[in-house]
């Protein structure tokens, strides 16, 4: 795939329009790598000038901070800020709400001041500008989609409509789960829970959330967060429903709608 790094742009004296912050999941998790590729395909298709940091990108420090290790968070954050400020980064787009939230709301206190946009909002802007158009009668015709609100995108940053506007472009029906928008239910991975065993209880949070997916009778669950994608996928598989209910990121769905990505729905 054609993906240039900030270092390559700097070597040629150019500056990209945006820095695509890939994140740990988008870089190393096999499932999330598919989301990264889908988003890159959209950017390349629209000839948007973007770059990644590549090996110069470290974890934002969000898991460390949420787990209570402020020292490790600041160490990682300051390292990233030094790299980005060195390249003169102004605008960042990321597919991870956890990266989005901390880059946007907590990096400024350490000297990292950037315009940070989550990819759901970025894609919605491209649709509003008429740059992305979906033809009717595609692979989603007759399918029903439900959208899961990520905590760090929804309640933390009040981004509810952008991902839904993206999904409305697809030739499909959009239904809401019982717990949605400001009353959305966590997938169970937030607050660094993704990286540890849950506390003892009667029911896992992702099981409770997946139960609402089943009740919605949706064929597809749209997510906008790599952690949410993992947790809901696990919940669907636990009930052996993975053949009838698919979990995709909105970037994958939009790329498929444009014929840029082959997915099975």
C-alpha cells in the first residue's frame, strides 16, 4: 500500500495535509490492521495527502494513565509530542477513540497542541463535501446495521451523529440498541480493562452489550473503536453467532460501499 512516513515527507521538503495516527491496535492487532488498511484505501482513493509516523510512533500512554501510572504516561506522551512538534504536525486523524481523546484533551497540557479528529467525524466531513458517494443496491441492501457508541467517542466527547451519518450513506437500515448515545453501554474494555482480567462478577460487560446486539436483530454491528470491535466480536463468537452477525468498523463498511474493500456480510 502507498503510505509515506513523516520522515519521507520531511526529506523531500513537503508537508502532508494530515498525520494518520495508527495507534497500537491498528499497528499490531491483526483484526485492527484491516481497519487501518480500509481507512488508508479511502484516503488514497480520494488523493488525500497524509503520512504516518511509522516506527517513530509510540503508544499515546492512554492505557498507562487509565491504569494509574502517570509517570509512564507522561514519558510516552512527551516522546510523541517531541517527535510531532519536530515535524510541525498540525492536524491528526485517528481510528481509535482512546488515542483521539488523549491526544485532543490531555496532550495540550504537556505542549502537544493539535487539531485532532476521529475518523468517524473525518469521514462524515468528506461525505458532506460530496467527496464520498455510495451507489444504491450494493452489498448492504436488505441488511440491518446497529451502531455501538464507544465511551471515549460518545460520552467523553459527545460525538454521536457523525458515525451514524456515515452509516446512513449505506443502502441499509440503521437500528438502535436499547442502550445508545448518551445512555450507551461500555463494551468492557475501557479504562485499561482491555489489558487485564475483569473483576469477579456474574456477567461480563461485553456479554451484556452483545445481548443488546441480539435484541436489535441487526445483521451487522458497526463500531468505531478497535477495543469495542474486539469485545463485541468476542461476545458474538461466545454465542456462536459469528456467521449471522458481523462486526465491522465504519471505515471498513464505507470502503466496501465504494468497492474499495471486499468483506463478507
